[in-house]
């Protein structure tokens, strides 16, 4: 069954430090069972910010990853990109982009976010409707509940 999980965040910046810590909690269960993950961000600056954050995690929390502009990213368990055309359908799709409406996504699992800012909420609502139209079972949670959820089910 295809599923989309929306997390409501308390501010407008998905890549804010606190939200990045929650993002690790979202990624880890998939990473630990060897699922490949694609993280879509807004731009190259966002790629670099997330890349730097992941590289600076403590050794026991390390998540192997790469930026899609690197020569070969196909073998990497986590790919960070600002370009949707780099997406591969066998990966868990994590959308940190603010305005993407996807018509042809075929991932079994999508993770998305709903910021507080009204303009960004509208974009999230459009994605919600698009995922629903594509047959995804959709759930919404507070970002604070990420460690209480069994995100794999």
C-alpha cells in the first residue's frame, strides 16, 4: 500500500536545526532496514546545509549519504537533491521542497512537511490532494511525535 505521512512543523523553516534532528528520527528506521532514500530540497544551498548537518552527526548516528551532483550517487543509501529528475522510484521519497506538486511519483512511501506559514501550508495542501489523487493512504502527525510513531507501518 502506498502511504504519505505529513508532519506538521512549528515554524516555517524545514531545515531549521530542531527540525533536522527530527528528520534524522524519520530517516533512521528506513536507513536501518537498508531502504534507499531520496530527499528533495529547494536549492543547492539547502543541499549543502543538509549535507553538512548529516556529516556532523555523532559517529553512532552517522547516515551515509551524498548530494546528487556528485559523480555517482546510485549506490548511496541517501541521496540529497534539489532536482526531482534525479529521483528513482525505488527510494523512500522525503520532500523538503516548499512548492513541489508531483504528478508521476511512484514511491511506496512519501514523507512530507506542513510549515506554519499560510503560503507554505497552501503548497502542502496541494501536495496532499495530489498524493490522495494518486492513491496514497495519508496520515498527518505533529513533528514532535516522530519518536513515538512506528513510521515503517
